[in-house]
């Protein structure tokens, strides 16, 4: 095998002096370069993990809720607009068109059909029959006139004039000229051109063989020169220098990345320990010893009474609203009774609201909620008859 042929690379080949010389410095330099990159990478990864765990899920839920609300709103809007448009189209277009079709166009069409069937159909059949007879006679006369004036003279001219002139004036002379003159001349010219082509091919073949031999010699010399001056030094440099250096740099990068990872994790643990003891532990102590008692005090002394007061106010407001609604209903009933008279089913002498007690009444509704015992300013009762 030729020594200049590149050999396959083996990463477990015996170490050379160059490999042992560059290993430690390269690893030190690569570690110095890779360590900040690995720490920044771990910092970014930790930040992304924290953001993905604490920020992105609420943001995603808020975005989904917003999109869902927007979609429901758009769906309701489109449905409402579609219903309104459908109603408008039905009222403004379809109903008038249907009335126009059923009330105007249908009777008009029936009348026109009756007119066409009863009056115009017999006249149209008679006119059509007459026109068909006239067209048949005219076509027959035109065919006979065309045959006499055009077809017969054209056939005689073709048979007795054009065919003899073309046969004896053109075809026979051309056949004789081709067979007696052009064929011998063409054969002689073909033989002459064949001989000239063979001579030129022999001359060009010899010239090409000579040029091919010269070109092959020059190509072989150029290949040998390029191989000696370029390929062999480049192959040696790649095999003896670049390959070991590249392999050591790659191995150093892998080792430095692992070492930087260990150092980064150690630094992260130290920062976490400091943050826990400098911030977390004091914050937890302050929360347990200060914030929790204060919160309990605020909850028991302020928040609970305020919540009870708010609940009482809410109940009072609901009761007042219920009373106001009942008053409005009673006023509406009184106004209706004043306009149309007393209803047959109403009992005389009974209040229209739900009674609290039987004040002058003999019956109550057991399942109804009792009304207030004090009459409101607008509350009225119907007197007994």
C-alpha cells in the first residue's frame, strides 16, 4: 500500500509526544473558557425552569380564559347578528317576494299561458307549416341551379383541362429529369464527398491521437506535482497535527463541560444555602413570631366583626328590597283594580300582601313567608264589605 494514502483515524491510538504536550494546557484553557459559559447556561436553565413552573401556567390559563371568553362573545355576537339579518331578510325580501310571486306573477303566468295556448298556438302551427313548405321548395330550386351553373362546369374543367395539363406538362418531365439527370449527378457527388470525408477523418484521427498522448503526459505530470507539493504535506499535517489537536480539544471540551457542571452545581448549592440562611430562615421566623399573631389579632378583632356587620347589612338590604318589591306589586294591583274593577276571586277585607299575623283575618297561608307587622307608607288594605 502507498504510504501517501490517508490512514483511518483511531482515537485510541498510542499517544504521541505532541498529544502529551498539548493535553494539560488545552484542558486548562478550555476549562477557563467553558466555566463561565456553563454557569450562564445553568443560570438560564434554572431561570427558565422557575418561569415555566410559576409564571407560564397562570399566564396560559389566563390566556385560555381570555380566548374562551372572547370566542364566546364573538359567537354570541355572530349568532345575534345572524338572527337579526335573517329576520331582516325574511321581512324585507322573502315575504315581499313570496307575495309578489303568489299574488302577481302566478296569475299573470297562468293568463299568458292560456292566451298562448288558446289563441297563438293554431296561428303559429299554420305559419310554421307554410314556411316549411316554402323553404323546402326554395332549397330544391337552389340545389338544381347550383348543379347546372357551378358543379357541371367545374367537373368538366377538372377532367378535360387540369388533369391532362398536370400529367403531360408537369409530372412526365419531372420524372424524366429525376431519372436521367439528378440521379447520376447525386451518386457522383455522394462518392466524391465520401472519399473526401474518409481522408479528413484519417488526418483528424492522427492529429487527435497525438494531442491525446501529449495531454495524458501533461495531466500525469500535473497530478504527480500536485500530489507531491500539496496532497502529501496536507495529508501529513492533517494526520500528524490537526487530528491529535482536534481530538484533544474535543476531549478537553467534554471534560471541561463536566467539571464546569460540577462547579456550577456547587456554586448554586452555596448560593441556595446562603439565601436560605440569610433570607428564608429570618423570613420564616418573622412570619411565625410576628405576622401570624398580628394576622390572628386582625382577623379576630377587625375582620370577623366587619364581616358580621356586612352580613347583617346585606340581610337588612335584602329585606328592604323584598319589602319594596312587595310594595310595588301592591301598588300595581291597586292601579289595575282601579282601572278594571275588583276581580272575582279576590276576598274582601284581606290584604293583598302575605300577612304576618291574622289581624282581622281568619285564614293564613302556612307555607308563605310572613310579611312585616308594620305597614309601609304605600301599603293599602281592602276594606271589608
